[in-house]
C-alpha cells in the first residue's frame, strides 16, 4: 500500500488540511521498534476522549464515573486495525475460537515521567510489551510503550524491566474503568507479554489495516467525505 502521507500530493494536502490521526499520520519508518502514536488521553483526564472515526476530531466518549486514574498516556497507533490477524493471535494464545478483532486502531499506553497537560498530540514511543485484553468476545490488546528519550522510562526495552507496580496499575485500570453498579464485568486480561510479541501484534495490526483500507478513497466516498 502506498504511504499516503509521504507521497507528494499527500504532503501538499497535509499542509492545507488537518491530517486524520488514524488514516493520515504515518506510523514511522522504524515501526514496530519505534512508533508514532496519537495520544487521546493523559493521566489527569476525568473524561474519556476518543477520536471520532469519521471526522478525526477528539470527542467526549463518556465522563469517568469513578476515581479511576489513568496511569499512562493513552491513545492508538495510526494506520493499524484490530481485525482478523490480531484476532488470530488472540485465538492461538487463549485457545478461544470465538474471538474477533474489535475493529478499532491498536491501543497503546505510553509511560513517561513528564506531566503532559492535554491529549490530541503525537508522540514517538518505544513498545516494550502489552496486555492481552479480551472484552466480551473481542481481542482488545493494549500495547505498553515508553516515551522516546524519557529520562526515567526511556531506557526500558522489555516489559520485564518495568516496575511491577506500573503493570499492576495498568491491569487494574483496564479491568475496572468500565465497571458500573449492578453490571457484570465481561473483560479479562489473559496475558502480559514482552517486546517480541508486542512487535508481532503491531505488525499484525498494520497488515489488518492495509487489507481493510487499501481502497481508502472508495471507503471515504461512502461516508460522503470524498467524491467517488
């Protein structure tokens, strides 16, 4: 698939119009070792924000009802999709044949010592591992990464070098942030995996995206965003 952001027309359009953070931002030449990430939320947010898939703008998904504290920057890796390839890895690892991808870009948590004031920004991150989260019957992996050149976390290259307390906080957040009184929790984290598997998941999500959006212009025209 041609890299749309790097071709001359794409570059010219990017100067005049805001790039869609999912489709119009390049993941970077060194992926999966270093990836461009779009940060939707920071650690002080009490409202869950996520990118609107059609417009590319951040929208309010829901206020957080309880005192869950997001322990890392949170967003997604552009030009990724959790579809069949990502789901197949989850099926193989969990021996659950009913799993599908969640149809969203691949989530990523970025560790940093810095107090970042707001989301809606790009950052370079180094993946070190991930959480295999199953939400209902959908694979919903959370890649764990460190901010490139971060003074405290930037040297970490694998999940086993990360303080256990941080992994515990991440697990707790993702297992509880959707909890509501009287509802049954339908998600679990089956595995914590290292950098090699994180790279495998990222590559699978990049492949899923290419297969889904290789005819991106035609897909956008269906939403009225481009002329056929």
